[in-house]
C-alpha cells in the first residue's frame, strides 16, 4: 500500500513521488458525446454525484493517452471514460468537473499510484496505440477479450499551443481514501492540437463492463467532437477529501 508521509509527498512501491507530478511529451486523442442527462445521472448515482449538464443533456468523453517512459509514473497507455459531474448538494465545495468512470492502463505501477493517490479507477489492460496526427487508433484488450477498437479522426491543421485544465472528481475504491469523495485540479497544454466533428471516427465496443458503460452513454454513436494532440504537457496535484 502507498504511504502519505507529508503533504504533497507519497511513497509507492518504495518510490518517492512529489506532487504535483508533471508529464511532458505525452500524446492524446479523444471524442465527446452529449448523452441524455438521465443516462449520466444513472452512472453517477452510486458515487453520490449528478450530471453537470444543462437542458437535458450531459457530457461524456473518451480519452486515449500514451505516456512517455521518462514520466515519473512510467511509460504506459491509458483509456478513460469520463463524464462531467457536480456534487448532489449545490452548497458542497468543488463545483463541476470530470469524473472518470473507467481508466484502464498498461502499467502496474501507475495502476497502484493512480488508485491510492488520486482515487482513480485504474485497472490493467493490454493495448496497441498510434496517437497523434489526424488519425489516431487505440485497440484495447482485457485478458484476451476485446474491449474497444477505436479510430479517432480530426482535422488536418494543428494549433500551435492551447492551454487547458479544470477540476476533477473521484470516489476512491481502496487505499488511504477508500470510500471517500475526492476533488482535485489539473492543468494541461496541448501542442499540435487538431479538432474534428466526428467524421470518419469509428469505435467498436466488445462484451465487457466498460463497453456496457460506453453504450449506456451513447458512445457507440458518432461523437459531436474529436481532438488529438501530438504533445501533451500536464500537471496533477494533490486531491482533497470533500466528504466524511
């Protein structure tokens, strides 16, 4: 189990980790959908959150990331399904942010670190990926069973530098924050960012729990937006408990 000897300091498998952790030169591709707000609420209800959407629509996202070997958490692939969420009570701290429902990864170390430090639902998968440019692919397998085969297409003209970031939510399943609701912040910079409207994007989901989540959120249809970036820089800081 990871230990937390001081604020912004963690030990995972004997390795010292200072927060925030920073990554340079990752690559990312993703897509976005507008499912019914009720569909997002159904996914969030077990975690004590609700959709942050408006006018009857929520926001669901697929994120495919390849991290470089020099990253403190190691080099690995990652696939995330997230929805924009808000606390049930309008008076709770934190506001709206991305809640990650599924986050399979290809590295055992980042699985443990992600679950214990940030409460993220990381689990192990295998994958093949080519991310960046106007056409990105990610094929994801769990124990030999196909989960996802995605081709994400974007426009051809990259933007030079685009800053981004925002709030995050997580409900820790294990580790020192098991059962607690966590709130955090991330900052990101995209270089070579390409945008698209879903044309040419195809995503095939298999027979798997993660695939069932995706279909329940309408992620087996054409997305309304896609993006990719050949270089992603990001910073991940400490998460904070917001409930008892």
